[in-house]
C-alpha cells in the first residue's frame, strides 16, 4: 500500500480537487492500494484560528464562517451531482453549526484555551476530507471517510501533541484490518488524547499523519503532493535557475528543509526515516513530473551539493569574555537555558580561542534571549568575566547542503570564493557536525545576491547569467544589442550562458528591467517606458540591485562615466568598455582602477580601446604575463586615418574622404579626435602603460596631420569647413607621395618607454605599406619575438567589429 498526502492548495478549489481525485483514481486502479491523507482547504485553518481569536476578543466571526461555508459549498455544487448533494451539505452544515456553537461559547467567556483552539481548527481537515471522500465515492464506491482523531492517540499537549506510538499502532492496524478493501480518505493533522479530546500534531501535521500511517502500515512509499515540483536546489522565488532535485537522502532533505525549503517539515519524516520508507514530493498540478524521491541513501549524482537553503531573517547574539575560557560548563549552561525557555538556536559558532560564542536565533527571540542571559550570568558580567551580550540584526543564514560535500574537497573554497567575488561579507561560519551542511551568516541585504551567486558557483555547468547595465546606445551600443539578441539562444544552449541586459541608458533616457530588456525592442521601450537619464542615479540603482555576475558596459565616448568606475569596482561589478577615456586619463587613475578591480575580484576588460575588435590588448597582456618584454611597438591604430589615406586618391577630396569615414562609423563621435591624433595618442598611451611604462598623455610626441587652422576649429561644422579650405595642403601631400611612388601613413612607435606618433611617407618595402580599408596593424618586437615581430593586422574600426570586441570581453567576464 501507498500513502498519498495532499496539502491545502491541492484541495483548495474544485479544479484542484478534480486533479487530486484523478491522481488517486489512477493509483487505485493500478492496484497500489492508496490511503489518502488530506489537509484542510487552503486558508481554512488560518481563518478558523482567526475566528477563535476574534471570538475570544469579543469580535464578530460570522462573516468568516460564512466564507468557509461558501468555500466548501461551492466545491460540492461543482463536483457532486445534484441528487447526491444533500447528505453532504447536511453533514457539513452540522460541522459548521458545531463550529458556531463553540465560537459562541468562546465569545461569551472571552476565553480561548489551547484545547478549544485544537477542536476548532480540527474542523478544517474534517470538512475537507469528508467532502472529498464523498466526491470520490461517486466514482469509486470503496471511498471511505476516516476521522484520524479516533486512531492517532496523543498526550494532552494541545497545539503540538506527542503521539502515543503503541496505542496508535494498535488502532491504525485494526482500522486497516477491517477496511483494507476500502479507499480511505484520512484527515491529516488531528488526533485525540486519552479522554478523546481533540488534539493537533503541530506544524507540518498532515505530513506527520501520512508518515504515521505509512510507517505503521509499512507503505511502499509516502507521496507528499503539493504545488511545487518537488524539492528544489534553492528558493525559486529568489533563484530563478533553481531546479528540482530527483533524489535526496533523508538527511539532505532534513538539512534543506531546516533552513528554508518549506516543502516538508523535517520532524514529520522521522517515522518514515526509521522504517526506511521512501518519501516522494510531487506536484498535484504537474502529475507527470517525477518529483523528488527522498530515501535512505543520497543516491548517485554528479552534483557537488544538493541545494542551498536559507533563512531570510535572523539575529545573532555575541557573547565574549575571559570567563568563557576553559569553562566547559559554560556553553552547556547557556544552551540549556535557551532550550528551557524554548528559544530555538538556529546556528552556533565558537571561536577557536573559546573567547567568544556567536549564535543565531529568530529575531523575535533575540531580546528575550539577551535578558535571559544577562540574568543567568549576572555574576560573571558583574565580575567583568563576561561582556554584556550584543545583538546584531538584519542578518540571514545561507547554507549549502549535500552528502557529497564530505567526500569532495574544495567545497567550502568554492562557497567562499563566490561570496568573496561578489563582495559578500561573511559574518560567521558554521559547519554542521554532520558535514552535510556549511552555513554562513551574511547581511540580509546580500541574501538574494548570495543565493544566486552560490547557485551559479555550484551549478555553473548548468547555467550562468550575466546581468548587464549598458551605457550608450549609439553606433556601438545599438550594434552590440543586435549581436547579443541574435546570439542569445546559441550562448544559452551551447555555452549555458545567459546574458541579460537589465539596464540601459543613453544621454536622454534610462530603463531598468530585472527580467531582461527585450533587445528586439529596446529602443521603443527606452523611449516609452524610460525615465530621464541621470548617470549618478543609473549607477546607484545598478549597485542597489546587488546582482551577482554583474557587468557595467561603457559604450559612450563621454568623460563622465570614468569617474564612477572605481566605485563600480568597489561594488564588485565588472566593467567592459570601448571608451578610452578612463585608461588614458592620469596614470594614477589608470593604476587605481586596476588595483581596485583586482582587490574586488572583478574584471576590467577594454580590448576595443585599441584596434577595435582586433586582439591587441589581450596579446600584449599575454606577452607580459608570460614574462616577455616589449622592445618596440610600431603601429597604425587609427582606423579612420588609415581609411582616409587608403582612399584619398584620384578625384576624391580630403573632405569627402573624412565624411565617408564618419558615415562608415569609423570615426569618434567627434572626428576631430581622430584627425587631431588624440584618439591614436590614447591608444598608444594605453599600450605603453600596459607594457609597463607609467607615462602621461603629455609625454607622447604627437605629430600632426592637419594644418593648424583645422586643429583650432571650435566645432565639428567649422572643422569640416576648414578641411575644405585647406584642400590644397592635402593635395600637395598626396601629390608628393604619388610622385615618389609611396603612401602616406600615420605611424605610432613605442621604444624605451618613449611614444611618438608621426606622419610618414613610406615605400613598398615598409611593412605598413600594404594596408586597405580601415586596417590597423601592430607589430610587437619583444625579447622572444626579436627576429621577426609578432604582427596583428585587420579592420580596426567600425561598429560591427567594435561591438563584437565588446561582446567577446563580456563573454569572458568571470570566466
Ligand atoms: N567606432 C569605432 O570603430 C570604435 C569606437 N570605439 C568607442 O566607442 C565609443 C562609442 O562610440 P559610438 O557608439 O560611435 O558613439 P555614439 O556617439 O554613436 O554613441 C554614444 C552614446 O553614448 C551616449 N552617452 C553619451 N554620454 C552619456 C552619458 N553621460 N550617459 C549616458 N549615455 C551617454 C549617447 O547618448 C549615445 O547613445 C567611443 O568611446 C569610441 O571611442 C572604440 C573602438 C572602435
Ligand atoms: N575612431 C577610431 C575607432 C577605434 O577606436 C578609429 O578610427 O580608429
Ligand atoms: Na582590440
């Protein structure tokens, strides 16, 4: 035989009761001999409690009672054929009359005992179970209503009574003997004492009923049917990627439930545990899903841990003082005191010096615990052997759970590095003596971030999400969105990587959506739903969300964002940027940014600062990391100027070619930055710094391409006007090169820490002679690449290649 237990939501409405009965029928017809245990309809127990309290306070309860009546009657009307409805209505009506009489008594006396409360709430299970048995009877005649209070016998601890195992076993066995051909529908949660007074089994009571019946009757399994797909790796409301666990051991299930996962209440499993009866958690609303199988053994699995559970809010009490040293009786006295006063100690850590004890309690118990301790240890406190206990609030517990942990080294390392990487401070640590659980206490503000980060760290092979905040939606930004959108499915399916753009801002509007902004419609969404842009607010909001694996992308050419970089790193957010401003500002800033990113364990990627998507920054970094030394760098690193000199021939005027370069998306938003050489200067400066030279912008010898008048132009329009009027200057340059059979090149050089950029007219022997389009070329002469330098060449400007470079940096964040 098998126990099927259905919770409140499963019997909460006509539709769900239909689903319940189809599960029951399937089991019955397949010969599994089900015994069904039911809870009260969802919400009913709470209402019954509320009515009892209201009555005892002289408040009216009739409205709530009517609500409960309607809830049941609606189901009867929906699921029982008219000619069979009456007897069911009558029986329930009798129940409701009894409830009303009881409440009136309480109202008159203004007194509510635990005993009468148990009696009142017992009607919840009795009503639902009777009703469902009658609905079932229409189809399966064998259906039988069983009031478990006649069979489960307890002491008189009303509210959470203790079961008399022997007596209960006798009664349940005889019930079964006389009815084993029946399909029994048994009330969960309720029992009675030796005088026949109604008692209840406390929290998780219906599961307990199921476990009691299951263990006495040696069930093959106890199925707990609820409204979720079994036990999950984490709370799915916080960790969207949580998934359901196929197999758990009893211990793992207990550890997981202890801290959070409210699917089952651990003590209720003990009877099943003792008899090694498997418990299966299943979803009434997805009956085909296998759910979670909880058994004696942990089961074969490749998962490093089984799950992450948490307690959203706890308080911590710290006790310290010399009086604790070497006093073995101290903690005994402390915890006996707390146990006696029914203060649940969630977690304990003791410093190795035994100088202090830290333990966690529910916040509502914290003050009481503190004053109990102050009383108990009054003498020690007076003698300064113990410092007054301190309470810390707004904390949470996060615990990783799994039997495999014991055998697998490095689990705690993985936990702490993922917390550290995300800037989550660990207040205290406890490893359960079972080694099935490592718990940390962290700030409540960090809980959601921590759960997600730790989930990613342990189940990373399953899926990782990067949360992206993107600044700048121009040429590069908008192209990046297109690329991200079209590559989304591929990354998810082939790399288990999800990139969610959750914040976008340009200089006008900003938009946030933690579910991910739809990149097919980002522009209309930004326009319609966006708020007025404010960079400070954008950054603050991004920090405030406190997301794991978070990346800030700077796709602007603006100066403003760079002043926020340091603070962004300090908030453990990585930065990817194509904006060269931050890296080419003061050397001190360049240095601080790297140090800060390093200190906070986040990434700072800027491949597109030099040569757009071409691998230049990365190559230099690899050379340096592998111990090579740069002897000389020679390069053409302005895509715009390269394009101009490659296309400034024949009839085209210089002005026309510059315009074309801008139209092709090669230039900076302000083309004077390219033609004035500033953009190239920034790139050479960044390379020189990355090669180990602490130089400043002023140290670069920057030769000009343009005549003075163009350099002085104070707007882009007047700049273009000047280019037109200086046409003869450029023509002369072109003619000179043509006559000598040479080409014009704007070449940068780094040698011995000295950077210079100059216009050169080169012949076909020069390695930089043959370039086309917006090509960049860079040659690294190093100690290892001495005879023949390492050369990188290719398109060094343009939206597609730049966005692709930003994309590649992004994918590498946290990798
Ligand atoms: N075009 C290319 O081939 C390459 C460009 N880059 C870099 O890409 C960056 C972006 O260039 P484009 O997309 O062409 O520029 P763009 O002018 O097309 O777009 C700039 C975007 O930044 C936004 N923006 C400016 N200031 C802002 C602020 N304070 N807050 C929020 N948003 C702000 C603007 O609203 C606009 O959406 C530049 O730093 C450039 O140096 C880097 C490598 C190659
Ligand atoms: N405007 C730049 C683009 C890359 O940084 C260039 O022309 O090289
Ligand atoms: Na690059």
